[in-house]
């Protein structure tokens, strides 16, 4: 799908165009072969650039060639309970800004709906706005995951279940993916700050520095969250191990208690002369003795808090 947006003034409403005009934003989502051909031939964008932006394993980078600047970032995508990252390609040409991605990007709707003020004629500033919203999205997701980790910790401290460790493992994978994406994006931001690929003015340098600071805070937040998840997993393992030890202790204690009648019956099963063997009430007496021994052992174990 290709959307062509033009908004020359920040106070104007975004206009959807059918054909590209100078100072347009061309957003390309999961393009088919015909759309790729259109971008390649009509907009003069090499096919390799397009395919790189759609490669799920592409790492963030920035490069310039033939007057075009290509910026590839990793952006977060939320699908139900899963969070993962995909590449977002931003291609700056003489007349257009082209964004290429394989899945819908929720925060782009804030631009297209006019909620965020921007101008497609100020392409560099628009890139900075996208970067700021992207970092805000990362921050929001990390805080959401942090809250989920705390809720899961409270839950399994009351009653630990196997499902909880699966939830924590999923959270850890999500945070690791976000952390790697934020870290790799930071390299692109530092390359932007160098000014080798895009000409920066004094105000632009300040904006990039602010974006870098926010992104580094995201990196720190993700690192702390990884530690929290690892600590939660260790606590969960300790709880499971402790519960297993307690269960084994109780089962062992129960086996000892039940062994008292077996010991007595085993002794009286021997083919030797024993007390009470001629007594007609021997069975009842032996049962009482067995129960008394079991009760004594049970009381002892209870005092020791083994059962």
C-alpha cells in the first residue's frame, strides 16, 4: 500500500495525493511487486534500498548515495501479547521523503490524522519528529513491560505456577528485542549528529542531542528491566525449589509415620517367640501400640515443623 501525503504548512490539514508532488511524504507499507516497480522507476529509488528496508533482519544504519540519504531504524510492533521489532526505512531524496516498512506503524497515524503538526517541506525536521515519537513509543512499551513484571512478581509470590515462568520468559524476550533495537538505533542517531550524511543547523544539533539523551535513557531503562526480569526468574526458581523441598519433607515425614505400624507388624511376623503372641487381644494391643508410636512421631515432626 502506498500513501502520498503533502502538508506544506504545519497549520494546514494533511492532503492525500494520488501522484507524487515535490515536498511529499510517500509512505509505503508491505509493497507488492508492482508497488516496488513504481518506487524504483517513478521515484528512481534502487530496488536494493527497498528490499533492505523490508528485510526483517536488517540492522539500523545510515548511508548516502547519489544524492539520496537512507536511514534504517528498528521500530516496535505490538501484536496481542507479543512485542517485536521490524525495520523502518526512511529515504530522503531531493523532492520526497519515503518511508518503507512491512507492517502497519501505529504512531504514523498520529501524523496522518493531523494530531502531530508537521510539514513535508521540512523533511529533516520531520525525520527528527519521527525519531522523537519512536523513542516515546519505546519508553511507553518499556514502562508497560515493567508494570507487567511487577504484577507477575506479586502474583507468583502468592501462588507460583508454571505459567508465570513462561510469561516472564516471554517478557524477557520482548525486552531483549527492544533493548537491541534501541541500542542499534543509537548508532544511527550518533551518525546523524556527525553531520556527514545530513546538513545540520544549530537548532538541529540541539534536537539530535535531546533525542540522543532520551534514547540513552531508554537503553538504561531496558537494562534495568532485564535485571528485574532475571531477578524475578531467580526468585521464581527459588520458590519452586523451596516448594519441592517442602513437599519432599512432608512426604518423607508421612512415610516415617506410616512405617511405625509396618515395623511392629514386621517384628511380630518373625517366626520366633514374642510377647503377647498367646494373648487373644494381641492384635488390638499391637494396633494401639502402632498408633501411639505413629502419633508420637507425628507430634515430634509437627514440633519440628516438618509437616
